[in-house]
C-alpha cells in the first residue's frame, strides 16, 4: 500500500494489515468503540451502550477479569433479546402477508375490497420495515458481543456493523412506497361506498396494480441502497482508522514541552477535555491554542482544522497527551 492508497482506501482489512504493530490493542478498542457509536439507534439498549463505553474504558484502564465476564454476560442477554425480537418481527411479517392474501381473495365480494387491499398491503410493508430494523439491531449487538470477546476479529466484526447499517438503509427503502399506499388507502376511503359492482372491480384492479408497483419499486431499490449503505459505512470506518493512526508515511512532529506548559493557551487542558468529552468540535480551538503556544507544525495545525472523522484516540490528541 502506498500513501495515496492509504488516504483513499475503503479496505479496512488491508489498512490494518499495513499498519501492523502500530495498531495497538488500545487503538483497536478505540476504533471498535468509535464505530459502534455510529450505530446509536441499533445499540440504544442501555446495556449495549454500557458495552461500548466499556471498550473505551478498557482502552485506557486495566480492567479486572470479573469486569470482563460481567459485561460479556450482560451483552449476551442483549443479544438474546434482540434475536427474540427479530423472530417476533418475522412472525408479524408472515401474519401481515397472510392478511393481505386473505384481503385479495375476498376483495371482489367485500364491500370495501380495494380499501382493505391498500390497508393490508401497507401494514405488511410496515412489518417488513420493523423486521429489517430488528435484523439490523440483532446484527449490531452480536458484533458488539464479538468485539468484547477474548480474541475479536476486528475487521470482520466491523464489517458486521456496516452490514447492520445496510439493513437500516434497506428498511428505509420501503418507507416511501409504504407512505404511497397509506395515501392511496385514505383516498380510497374518502370515495365512500359505491354500489356498482363494475366500479368496485375497477377500483380493486387499480389497487392491485398500485400495490404491485409499490412492491416492485421498493424491491428494485432496496438491494442497491443496502449495498451503498455498507460501502458508505466502511468508508467511515476507514476514515476513523486514519484518524487514530495518522499518516504512516510521514514522521509525526515532536511535541515541545513549552506548548503544554503555556498558561496562556492551556493546550494540554483543552486536549484532555476534547479527549474525555469527545468534543471534537473544539479541535479548531485547539489549533488556535497551539499557535498561541508557539506551535507552527502544519501537520498538527492543519489536522485540527480538518473537518473529517474524529474519535477518541485521534493521533493528534494522543500525541499531545503522551498516550500510546
């Protein structure tokens, strides 16, 4: 891998392999935590979020074996609950699909056949969305459990997080067509009852075609949207790795003690605050503080003013704070 490839790569495994020993266990845990933080919705269970915070603690503290066992047991419970929810949502999809089929069979003889087709098809789509989101959550918490394991395959598990993002994107692809069916159902309801059997048959035929078009629209886009979501998330993960490692092709600048001792700029205090609070929006202020303290290193100043991905363990902060 050359420098240009490093800065553009979306292949996390290749980047990790290239970095080698520089990608320490501490950095691995911080990358894992940073990637998990991007899936806040899927890891919103307080027990799961405690696992993310545990990874960050483990990066900077030597935790007891009992602590590791406790968090793994806790996350195992979250995984089990997520899997159960996934199964429940799958059953809801099956029930909703059968309700639509029944509405289709009864449409000709039912007074509000067209409306029931729209209504049941819309409900089936809602269940599909919920099931895909449940799958995303299940996949994300399983990946978190793996990251908290004894010998995690980091690249593979972060790939699972990216796959969870892809499932969320797939779910979102169904939202537009579902909304269209909901509107169609409302429009159909507003037309009221029509006694003409011929008129009813036309409305049922139109409803069936509209539903079929909505399903095809969702299915046509869902796969591409999911793949794009996975690719996008992997790019974010690689950007986070670059933030933690820096440029392996360039020597990192030396930190002058005078920068850290300067009472006027309070560089070290600000760097510590950013690190602890993850307040990366203050990196620009850190660049200004460094300049006030006499720093003229373009690598440091430019990076602090760079608007890209940042995480705890950012190479600039680690450099200033004397961390590994």
